[in-house]
C-alpha cells in the first residue's frame, strides 16, 4: 500500500491540500473575506478616482474605470461603473473631506484576508493593531500603483495597435506588441498577488516560497472568472430570480470565488511547506 501511494505524489498532495482546506474551514473564510471584499470594492474605486484626479491624465478616469469593471461579472459591471462614477464626479472635494475614511473602509478586505492567511498558515497574530493597519495601507498603495501601471501598459499598447494597424507591413509588430503587453500584464498581476501573499501573513519566509500557490491563484482566477461570466451569460437567471438585486448577488458570488481561489493558493503553499 505504501508503494502504491508513493507512485502518486500529486494525488497525495491534493489530498493533503483538501484535508487542510477542511480543517481550516476554507469555505467559511472565503465567505467572510468576500463579504469584506464587496464592502471594500466601492471605497477602493473611489480612492483610486481621487488619486487619478491628482494626476495629469485626469480625463482618463472613465477609461480606467471601464477597464477595471470589465473584469467584473457582466451583470454587475454597469451598476458598479455608474455608482462609482457618480460618486467620483466631485473627487477633488471628496479628496479634501473624506479620503481617510474611505481608505480605512477599503483596507477592510486586506485586513480580513490577513486574518484568513494566518489561519491557513496556522500562525498566531502577534503584530500590533497599528502595525497591521500600516501594512494594509502599504499594500493598498502597492495595489493602486500596480493597477495604474497595468492600465498604462494597456493604454500604450492600444496606441501602438492603432498606429501599426495603419501599416500593413507591421502586422507582425502588432502581434508582438500584444503578446508583450499581455505577458507583462500577467507578470504584474502575479507580482501583486505574490506581494500580498508574502507580506500579509504573520510568517517570515523566502519570496520563492509563495510562488507556486500564487501561480495557481492567478491562473485559477482567470479561468474561474471567464467560466463564471460564461455561466452568468448563458445559464444562470439571477436577474429573473432576484430582480434588481441580481447584480449584487452575482458580485458577491464572484467575490466568493475570488477569495476561495486565493486561499486555495495559500493552502498549496502551506501544504508544500508541510510536505517539504
């Protein structure tokens, strides 16, 4: 029996990940994290709008918001876009009056995700509350910078595409530019996720230690998002079932899937460490 088990290390590893997920109540942790993620979504986008309002390319805020909401489920995109856009029309006034409170609300998901990661890695939280708040604020800033960098990459890439499209002989250049753009964008998403997964839990380890689970998280999130969007468009009938609330139900389900995949990636890292 021992010989048979040794022939299937991948199967034994998946069993270990599943056992850890049950012990850690990953479903419950994902529900808790997704709840705070949904609550933090609008404040985070409002803060982003305030930041963009201080930059020279303020007029690009609509394009940035459209680009971000494109990754949301289709039934929720327009509601999120219209709500955030209406709240950020007066972003300069908002910036002077309520930015700190909104940043605090936006950090709620990061602090909850930190607690969930501590459960996954089976470590106790020994850092002070102020240190955790400061860390969440720093990670929030990192995410905003990464988000703007990714959007800038796509914006520049679109300009290159439009220019190269007018040159028949530059078709190969267009294809190469798109490939480079998507590769760098995926690298930025991977790096953002890796930074969160490495910095948030109360655990010291090498950066490479968090890489396998981060790769699974990014790939799994991309596939799950596309699959869920296809399901919402072709199979589900949330709007007929829940009416106006259908968009928010879809958003919550998507947030739950996102949280679950992120925590599964952390479980993979923890299981690799345990198995090694």
